[in-house]
């Protein structure tokens, strides 16, 4: 009880902003840039928070800053606090003075590479004076950002009940996992199996992500293992270049490579995905009216998907 009291008395908004920024950006360096802080200053604030909490909130490593279990739990509460403050500030701002020409959206990285460009082009034909700010994020950070009011609209995956609290979800499609290579990859000259594909270098999403969980389940079902020559990355553009230019086999959600397959830039291996796929949809905050621009964007997303 005494520990919780001291924690509540000492914690400051800068601790919460720093924590959420690191969770969203994935690295201390990018979070420092977003907050206009030096990295040492940001690290000091984060260390203070972890000391007050009595637990590590992030694991720092070669892949950046990954939330621990304690960090995942704290993230839910941190965004609720910042969300409440955001709403309080908005209530003091006259509606007539709010800028309607700015639309902030959060999307999965695979969506940004796949369906989003054509959606934005259609949307801005209708709304040429609307400034659209797009953040590409991991799904858990995307959901946290939506709950905190940092984005008006999100395109992401359905998650556990706790993570979806306060959010409304509208299914667009089920996204399967595909294995793709360049069209002249040597693997295609022989009978293709998952076992043979794992004899080549692989690029894949990091552990803890939905695409990685599906890939691991697929490998387990076939009794296969990832090769030693392996690149783990959430940077879809990097993974795409490795598959386009070299002999990498890319485990990728289907939405990200739709155009590449259509134009024969990449070739899909005849290996069935594990399970029906991950649900991807439009996500907004429950009970919070959206702007006219957001309504038009969502209509464009629906039309693009149905077409």
C-alpha cells in the first residue's frame, strides 16, 4: 500500500508521455526525436519510472525496446490517463476553433504497403485540402494510440478483449500469411515444399507479432525450423527489397504483396497458410463522434475493399 502511494505521489506526466512514446516508436532514439528530447534525458526519465514501478517495463535489445509483461499491463493504464487528459483539454476548446482539416490515422505496416496508397489517393481526390498524418505501428501500440485519442481511425487486427476495451471494430477481411520469392528464384525450379524453402535465407516478422505466431504454427505443423540465415524485421519495405533483389523467402501477410503478385514482381510459393487468417478491420473509439473527413476515409476504405 505504501509503495503504491509513493508511486502515485512521485509519477509525473513526463513519465507517462515518455513511456507511451517509447512503446509506440519501438526505440529510445525515435521516441526522443518525437518528444524533442535528448536520448540521455529520455533514458533518465524512463529509468526513473521503472525505479518507481519496481519493475522493468521494456527489454532493450537489438530489435529496439520491447514491452515486458509488466509494461504491457502499464501501457493500458497509461493511455487511459493520457486519454482522459486529452478529453479534458478538448472540452475547453470551442468547437469552432478546432482544425477540421487534419486527419490522423494509425495502420499496420502491411496495410501501409498494401491497400493504403490507393485509398489515400482516392480520399484526397475528394478532400484535397485535408492533411492526412499516417503512423505505421505494431497492433498493440496502434490500439493503445487509438484509445489515447492520438488517431481518429485505425486499420488493425482484432486483439484480446482487454486491448479492445473502448474501441469499435469493423471487419474488412481475413489476412492470410504467404511465402513469396522473386519470380526467378532457384527454389521455383524444383518441387516446392516448406522444408525445401527453409534451406534458403528467410525474412520474417519479429517474435510476438501476429504474422510470426502464424509462421511458427505453420512451421511446427510441417515439422520444419527457420534457417540459421535469418532476418527479423517489422520494416516491410526492407523485407520486400530482400525478397525482390536476393534469394530470401519472405513470410508476409497477404495484403502487403497483393500488387506485387498481380504484377508478377513477386511469386507466391504453393504452401498453404496456417488457419483462416488474421481479421483486419477499421477501428475507432466507441462513443466518440468522428469528423467528416474520417467518415469519408472510412467510406473510401469500405469501397476499396468491396471493389
